[in-house]
């Protein structure tokens, strides 16, 4: 079961199903401070899109969302945990969210968040690849360094400038290899535990598919350690 929706179609679908809070979140992320008039025009076009995909039926003033599609979308509003990853790519950035319940639903944002691909996926290997993370944690030692030491190194790698020996010596060799292979580009992870009180964890991570390392800020000190998809669910 896979649905591919434009941002406007996604927002309209949620609004029709009383998912106003989720719709507002997507609207803010994609369109920012859009006027009500312009948003209404966009949603009008989204109506035609949903109808053409067989996801919406309009009979007079009655809008009816496809039952299976409705159940799928509303299931996303009832999960207890969402893992949202912003992935650094050569072309910019993309976002993948995992809605965690009895099974997993993937929300993959494409084309600068203009299109959303939604589908069920429970294969750990496929899920770990989708969020650009190694499936199993490799052996390695945690280390720390000052944030002020790390930022210039990332800036140099992003600019394609070779590091000095002193700069390289700041890092674990395995971590440095992965960081250099990614040219300093870092992924971001936000872990939302949704209950009466929302708890959010946040960290940066870098991976080469075989090794993943997280970078977590503790005041002005960065903690760097091996990480993996499996670690998220320990």
C-alpha cells in the first residue's frame, strides 16, 4: 500500500479527516507564512488531484474520503513515536519520517517537500537504508571534543579543503574516515515520543552505510559515539 501525494493533497486529506494539527504542521513546513487565500487556491487544485487518484468522492456538498486511505492516514495521527530524519544529500536535503506503532509507516518527502510518499515497511534493512543508518552498531569508542574544535573542521570539509594533521588527530580514525567520506555533511534526527507530555530527542549523525556515528551536544562539548538503527529501539 503506497500513496504519493502532493503537499496540497496531503494537507487537504488531513483536514477532511479532522487532522488539523498534522495538516498545520505540514503547511508551516512546506509553505511557511502563506496567505489563507493562496492556500485555499492550492487546496482547490488538490481536490481535483485526490479525485483523479480515486481517493476522494464529491457528491454535491458531500466529500467522502476513500475508506482504506482514511484508515491509513488516521493511523499516522495515533502513533506514540515518530522518528524524523533530515538527510544531507548532494542535491540538498531530504526528509524521511518513521511512524512507529505495531508496524512502521514511512513518510518520504521528495522534491523539496512538495511531494510525499507514504507506505508501510517493516524490513529493518530497508528501513535503516531509508534513514541512511547502519543496521547494526559497530565496535568503537565514544570520545568528546569541543564544539568550537568541530565546527571549523566541518566547514573545511564542506569547502573541499584538506584537514591538517592536528585537526585529524582530534577524532577517532574510524569516525574521521566516515566524516571525510561524507565531505562533512551531517544528518539530523529528531525522536518524538508522543504522550501526555511530548519528549523530543535530537542529535546529528554521519554514516557510510556500514558505520554510523552520532554527535550529541552537551553544552559546549560534543559527545561522539557509534550508533545504529538498532540502537534506536534498544
